[in-house]
C-alpha cells in the first residue's frame, strides 16, 4: 500500500529529476503539474490515514467516527440509522481533526497563514482537477516547490500537534 511518503517521493522526483535540465518548457510544465498533484495526493493520503486511525478511538462519538470514515448517518424510511458515503474536503477534515483532537481552536487555526495557504492550495488543486477552458493555469518550479513544502509543513505541524512530534 502506498503511503503519503511515497507520494512525497513522487513529488520530489518531478522537481529534482536529473533529466530536468534537458527538458523543454512544455515538458517542464508537465513535471510541475505532476509535482503539485502528487503533493496534494500526499496530503490527502496522510489525512486519510490519520482519520482512519482516529476513527478507531473509543472516546469519540458515533457521528464523529462516521465523519472520519467519510460516512454520514441518516435515518431511513424505517427509522433506522444507516451510513451514506460522503466526500468532505481535505481542508474540512483537517479542521475537524484539529478541533476535536487538539487543544487548538479551529477558528484560530483558520487565521494562521498555514491554514490560508492550504485553502489556496486546495483552490489550485480544484482548478486543475475541475479545469474550465477559460482558465489558464500556470505552474512554475517555484510554485511546485511551495506546494510540496506546504504539505511537508502541514504534516509536521499535525504530527507535532497530535502526536507530540513522533
């Protein structure tokens, strides 16, 4: 099974490939886009792994477990709860984890530059994935490195916050 470390490695591959200097401008752009997408995949992979682990906790409520497992509890026509698959955004899951599993208030976290940068990165990711022809997305090496570094910073922050730096 691939972990966030694999995806960070893939991200680094596209930024530091030894053939990079031999690539033309268009091929370099392919590398930049790949690096940015692998950065986001690394973040999602990390958040999903943490969510899975935290959902196994015994101190959290059933609806909190359900959210971490990307399920929403609904009542069916027979009056019985059942789970419906949901896809909350990665940034929403981060806020949920911070709010419920740390001493940090989610509102104060949203004021931090880390949170604002994550939101901007999510917007970039959405523009790439849900591209519209009228938008021209340009990603250069600097932006690709910023995205990778942001993911590394976020993972380190959450590790420190949740696991005391382990």
